[in-house]
């Protein structure tokens, strides 16, 4: 998931040059409380993490950070990785490209062995450039813009389905299952949302349906009256919002108030139950969500759910299970590599074939999941439930 626009190559290069000025422990670095210092062998393995810990998406980042702590605690309690304990080092990318570049450089200066994280695609795209230049194996857990894979960086692996996977699922649901002939697609020009909107448009048209409205809104927009009027006139059979839950909730509320025709759905950037609170229970009812796997609907996640709630006194977030799995996937690769050599870990990651909470993880040569993990949920009686 995945916010803000992509930056140019120049920004990435400037961020990498700034690395020479970074040294020691950065003031922005935060060691996660779930990690342990030292081990029986007197060593530790630093694993970096990046996601928003401030700004509009801070809730998602905090959820993911806590899930990583839970995974690291479990691994350390079982003896660590080849006798060494994990130490987590978190950096705030604020879902902002420039902040992400600086945060990535801070992780490099911290001497991390690998990185696990990434929520906003617009932040993950430049950050992965920094990790690639420094040869750091990286598992992207939530961000899923196809542009991340298109960079073809051998160190970067994605355990969330890509935008292409999600577009295929959205098209299957709207066109094939719901027989929609006229589709409206709305995004907010952020890297993830625009990418998903464009890929979905291609998929929908290839499936024989017509895109009657393809429009963008301001990310901070609260009044969608002109757009809703446009949609009402177009009379779509289905409308698909690819941006985030705050704007999405308001859009759904106004969409329903004005009686626009057809079903309405959102992409996984809006996958948060706050969507229902913002839209209102009645307006949100029936909304479909194309979604990566969340813990509450995973058959093997009961212990994870119980442990997470027991430790943090709250439900895990939409991407908590993926972040938890990301730590387990990198730990598996380091163990199989038999060392903390970054090239060896990258080679081990490429050969990954491991069962996780969110499904079997193995990678294509492009570092994407061999098999999509997207599902469709639906708002039913004020909560998310599997769509039938």
C-alpha cells in the first residue's frame, strides 16, 4: 500500500549521495522493543524496517512495527538465527518519497543486514533504489505497485500481490461475477492508487467492459459533489476507488447520499475498518474490498491473533500478518544462507519456498509472488466479511 507520488531519478541519486554524510546511530533510528541484544554467540543481526510512523498512515506503520516485534520475539526466544538474535531497527518514511530516501540511507548507515517493510509504494520505490545500490536484501510486505517490480532490482522481493494481481481480482469480481458493463475508476494521483487505477482500466477493457469515468481527486479532498454528479450522470454498474480509506469513506458516503447507480468498491489502500466509521455503517454496507490476506480470515492465524492481542491489547492491522510473515521469511533466508553475507541472503531469498500465515511464499524471477494472494471482502453489518 502505498502513498505519495514517485520521485525522479535525481532525487534518488541525491539521497544516495547523502549517505556519505550519514554515520553512526541516526537520531531518527528507533530500535524496536521486541528485539533482544546479543545472543549465545555474542552477535546480533540488525534487520531494518521502513513504514510510516508519522502522518496520515502512522496507524498502519505502528500495526506493522508491532507485528514485526512479535515475530522477532518468537525467533529470539527459540534461539535466534543460527545462534544470533534479531535486533529490529525502525525508520519512519512518513509515506513520503524524500523522507523515505533519507530513512533508507539511515538504515544503511546503521549497518542493517536486511530490510523488511514498506507500506506506501511512493515511499518504497525510491527506498528500494537505495537498498539496491547497497546490495541490501529487502522484503517488501505491503506496498505493491507494479513499478517496484519493474525496477528489476535483484535484492527486492514482494510478499504482497502486485497491482496487476489486484487489478485482475477487481476485474474478475466486477465484470465476471457482477456482470458490470460500465465501470468508473477513481484514484488520487498517489503512486499506488494511480498505478492500480491504470492497470485496472486495462484489465476491465480487455474483459470487454467500458470505463465510463476515469478520474483523479486531490488526496486531501473532502467534497466530492462534482465528481459524484458526474458519476450519477454516467450511470456506472460498478465504481472502484483505488486510493485510501480516509478519502474513500467520505467518497462512499457522498456516493450513497446522491444515489449513484451500481456497486461500489475499494482497493486495499482503503482496507481499514475506519472506512466504515467514516462512511457510516449504512452507507458502507455492501462495499467490496480487493484485499491482501488479513489475519482474521486466515485459517492458521489463531495463535498470531491471540498473541498479538495479548501483547498489544488491540487487534492487528490490515498488514500486520504480512509484516510478521516478512520477518519470518527473511529469518528463513538468513538461516539457509548460513551467514549474514548480503549476496548469500539475496540468493537464498530467490529460492524461498515457505508456508506462512498469509500463504505459500515463493518468488518469480522478478521478485514477485509466484501466486497472487488477493481476495475480495465485503462490508456486512458494519464489519468486513468474505464476499460470496
